[in-house]
C-alpha cells in the first residue's frame, strides 16, 4: 500500500467526494480521463470503492497539451493541493521533464493540512500500438486499443468514463478480476508490468 489508510468510514466519504469534485474539474477543462486500477475494478465489479484500497486512480492521455496546464491551474483555483511528478531521465517511452503523475488532495484548515485521501492521475504515453506509464520504478504498458474508446459508468449519481472493453481490460491487468484479492500488489501482480 502506498498510503497508510483504507477507504472506509470518513476516508470513504472523503474519497467519493474527491473523485466527484476533481473529475468535475477535469470535465469542465475538457480533459478526457478514465477510471483506472482499483477504482475502476471496485466500481465496475462491486459498485463501490474497494474498502481495502488506499487511493483513487484515474488516467489521462499525455497528448492533451494546454488542457492539462489549464486543468492544473483550475484544480488549484478550486482549492485542491496538487503535486506533479516528472520523469528524471529519457527512456524509450518517456522524455525527461514530461509529467509522469499528478497527485490531487483536498486542503484543510486554510491549506495548512492535506486530506488523507489521494487521487493519483497516471499520465499515459502511446507509442505505436502500446500505451505506457510508470509507477515508482516500474514501467507498465497495455495495448493502446484499450484506451481508444470509452463508455460511462454511474456511481453515486455521477457518470465516469471507463474503457469501453472494460472486462477485457480488467482481465489483461488482473487476470481473474471477478474474484476479490485484498493483498494485490500493483508493483508485482499487475499483468501490465514490463519485466525489468
């Protein structure tokens, strides 16, 4: 677990609120996003955020240019705490200085404290027929076709974008995704990992 929390009780309420509010800003800035990872899995399989998860995950394509800069400014204007992670080196898939991940949290007590729940935004880079991203020191990829068409899922009276071929995507990433695995580790168990 990256964060020392679970999405239960007040954390669950905060996570649902953060997801709804932040994605509304994405929509107002016309930044295309989709639910990712455990967030997608939980909402699709169980119509809830997984209580053993520790964050919220969404993804965006890197090719949205100025819209991403507008998004970052608008999130800050709307009271969110933003942290941007960039690539430290050039690689086959990424360039030094490009955005790798955006971390979004709420602010509390005049911005002196950050919310416990984090929304991780993974920036996806497409090269030919594969789409790549990086989590920590692990590079992952999936066939680009998974991110070419989307549909919506309803949760708590709001619509969210998800990959159109959701079940194929979940199978590609998780294998037997229909069966809950509470100790699943993204750095070891994800089928999208590129062997190092």
